[in-house]
């Protein structure tokens, strides 16, 4: 599931608060810094998917005429192509 970037700070706070409240970790840095670092990690992971999506669009763009001639479902081709790249590159989404 793709999440909007505007949700990242909210999700980050919930994740960090949950982990700390369950005493799974004991923070050794200020909470604000921990939240900023965690938010950065999540945004980086979302960027990986954005980059992959752009790459899939470019691949399909190069085959537009074939897709139109064969009346293929673009959305389905997009997902198949994306999953193939994910598998080939061992990407976790």
C-alpha cells in the first residue's frame, strides 16, 4: 500500500511511541532526533518505490504503440513489470 508523504510524521510518531512504550528499545538520543531520523528512513523507502514506478513508466512508454495495438491493460502491465523488477532486484516494498 502506498502512503501519502504527509502521513509520514504521524506514522513515525506512532511507530516510535509504540516501540518505546513496549520497551523494545531504550532511546539513547533525544526523541526529536529519533523521530527525525526515523522519518528520514521512511521517506527514503518511499523514494525507492517512487523511483521504481518512474522506471516502469519509462519502460512502458517505450512500448506504447505495442500496448495500444494489442489493447493491453496498462495498469496490469504496470503491476507485472513492477513486480518483475522487484523480484529481479530483491526490493522490499
